[in-house]
C-alpha cells in the first residue's frame, strides 16, 4: 500500500531504534545490488544503511545512502512479503522507495533477532 513520507520516516526510525536487520536491494535499470545490514541513521533527506555493525570486518565498506526527498513509498506487511519476494522467507515487512529516475530501493526487514545474534 502507498504511504506518505511521514509514515515512511516513522517506520525507518522504528527499525533503526530496534536495530532490525534489513536486506537492502537497490535496483536501477538492469543493475541490482544487495546489502544485508542495519540502518545507521535516518532523517527527512536520506537513510544511511550499512553492514558496519556486523561481524564482517568489511562491514563499513558495504553501505548505501538512500535519498528520500521526492520519493514515493510503499509498505507491505509481513503476511504479504513472501508473496512479493517469492521464495525468500523470514521477513516481517518491506518498505519500497521509488524515484522518478527509475531508482527503486526495497527494504525488507527481517523478524526481530535475539540479542545474542545482533553481533
């Protein structure tokens, strides 16, 4: 369902505070890039996302700065995420950020992990 920017910011801030693991997928034309990580910061202009909090020593090198201004936002609840993502399992919800340029970012958030798994 389509949501407004304020609702999208509220969701992103909640996932940031909860340190939720997100499987970020960035698509532009025929290119797709994926990063598994957490939100480092979020404001009305952008979301900074990385694997910096992971156990991978290259985590800080795996990052994305996602523009929010002028974007359209779509939210899918957990029970519908598996339909959207096909065979991928374990997702609680997904926020999609789309720009007129053709840039699309999918942020499926995984179910909350036990604190011991948060690294």
